[in-house]
C-alpha cells in the first residue's frame, strides 16, 4: 500500500496534520510500519516490534481525534509514532538492555520518560537497538546483531542509540527516544545527519539517576523545532526524582520565536581533549563553517581555551563512573554478557565503596573547574561532534581478542568530544552542518552552552539550520 504521507515530515508538522484531520493516526502508523518492513531488514534499527499494539494505540488516537470538540483538546504530539530505545521499560514489552544475558519477561510498568511520551500523545512504535548496556557507541552484538547506517550500510549509525538514529534518518520514524551517557544522542546524530540534544543534567528524569548523573534521556530528530517541542513535554518537574528542577517557566518552542542575542562569546575546541587522537579534516571543516556563520551573525569568536584537566585525570574520572553503567540490570544468564562488559564489571567490583565515592568526588571537582572556566570564557563552545567519520562496521574489534577493553579504547575518536560534557552536565547539541565530500557521509558539529541554557542552544541551532539547511537531505537507504 502506498501512502500520501511523506515519511520525512517533521514530527510537529505531522501532529498538526493529524489535528487538522488531513491524515489519521492509524494511517500514519501504517505508513511507518510498512517502511520498517521494507527497510529494517537491511538496517536492523528495531529489536522489538509490536505492530498489533501500535495499530491498537493508533486506532484509539484516531477515535480521540474524531471525538475531540477542538484540536486544542489533543496533546501536542497526538498520534505521532515514536520508538523507544531498548534501555528503558515499556509496560508489556521486554527490555533486553542489548544483552543476550537479559531475561525476556515483559516489563510490569513503564519508565517515567515513557509515560511522558504517552501523555504527550505519542504512539509507541516498538523498541530500537542499543549496544549492550549502552556502553559502546555502536550496536554489533550477540543479542541484537549489527545496526547499519542508512548513508552507507557498511558503516555504523553510531550509538549507543544506534537504532534510533538509523530509524529517523531512513524515515522509519519521524522522531525517536534516545539516551546519552557519553555521547549516545549526539554521536548517532552526527553519524546519521540528525539533530541530537543532550539536556542539562537533571532536566529530564528517568526512574533513577543514570550512571551517577552522566546519563540522560532525549530525542533524535531531523529539525530544531522538533527537538524544542519534544523538550517542552519532557522537561517537567519530577517531585519523586533525586534531581529535578522546576518546570521551565517559558517554552523551548517559544525561544525559537524570539530574537537571539547578538555579541555572544563563541569559543572553539578543535583539538582532541585526549592526547594522541587525530581529528578528521571533515570534522574540522564543519566547525570552521559553523564559526564563520556565527561570526557573520554578529557574534564574537574568542581564543580562550577550555580548562581541560590532564588526559589521565579526565579518562580516570569518566571510566570509573562508566564501569558501573550496567549496574541494576537484572540478568537471567550473566555468563552471556559480552567480554568488554564483563571486564568493566570486574573493574568496578575491584573498587570498594569508599574508593568509588572518592572518584565520584574527583569527577565533581574536575567538572566544577571546567564549568567555571567555561562560564568565564564563553557563552557557547563549538567542537566537532566526533573526531572521525562514521567507522566501518567491525572497525572496533582490533585487539579485542587479547584485551576486551580495547573495544572502548578503539571507540575514543567517536566519543572524545561528547563525553567531556556528560561529566560537566552541560547541555550540548549535535547539528548535521556538513557532509564529507569524498564519502557523502554526514558530519556533525557540537555546540555546548552553560547549564540550563537550552533556550540559547536552540536559538543558535535554528540560526545554523537556516544558514545550512539540512532537512531535505535523504540517505541512499530510505
């Protein structure tokens, strides 16, 4: 069956069309389910499909449109499909955490982030692939197989929100839930030519604080407007959470309609924060293009360096917290956990609670120094999202037979610029500003703001989106 629906329609526009009764939620759901049938065998973005559940929810959404006295009575994303990353629970669906060792029993209740999506009117569209426990920036696992990039299926779509990135880029979903503990929203955004914003630590809550505050939820989209509108429904005060600020007093969507301040101090970080990692020329070119655009918009480029700690301190602070990323996951068959995650668990078990707490304090002290230096020197900082182009599938395996943790070391070029700001907790967005001429692959730039300044981040993102339009680009596998 062919549909008149353009699967690359932004989520906010799709929601508006549903409210105007130009298309029904059931028609929209059928469109994306059929695209999943056609494209996912090649890309492997989805690890759990529940098409009957999707159609049942979409039919109920269609009935609600018919009954509504006014379109204003419907929630903002009423009837829009959205898949959920397979690290969080959806009631009635299994959560594998990307692991062959996980049980297959359906979850009893949905995570708070999932409940917020449902309250906003989204129709849950299945679950997307992730690396095991979200510990690596790609999905090539025993449990879920290999997820592939729609711009070049021989390459990774990034991760750990691998399926989310591939699904949105290929037009199998208009928007997707993602999580970011070291770059897992921003890395797939760069690899797939999408917008991916990691919010300030604590702005969006899950059932628990993820990875000692490194992790947070968000979305992958094709437009800045979709990202802002999703943030409006996700950034809600959660009185049961350990860390949750009041609901923002003004909307993020509204910030896009106000004039952005001029004369902002724009810094740049182009060299790798970790010694010895070469930054690909296309990634540098992307940053240069962003800086030229911002300077022409009336902002000031400053040479102030970000006060980064020595490489060994930064890596130690991050990895000590990263080692416990799989904690709390119930495993039916622990011996089926992948070798690199077994090694991480062994490293975590070797540190007693006193030493771990000291490491957490050290990470907080490093973070404070970096944020204080940021506030003194910049309003915004521009970096490459990654130091490399999307790697070929399997490239991470070099040396892992002898040392399973080489999987993480080999991934450093993908996460070297993003993970710093999981430690500091600052908001950061990846924008698909550039394409590499020789490969045609998308190349993202990262923009970082002060804590709680998502509004400014979205405003400058919109400026760059208008100057470098990207929403019309389509990958070969779409």
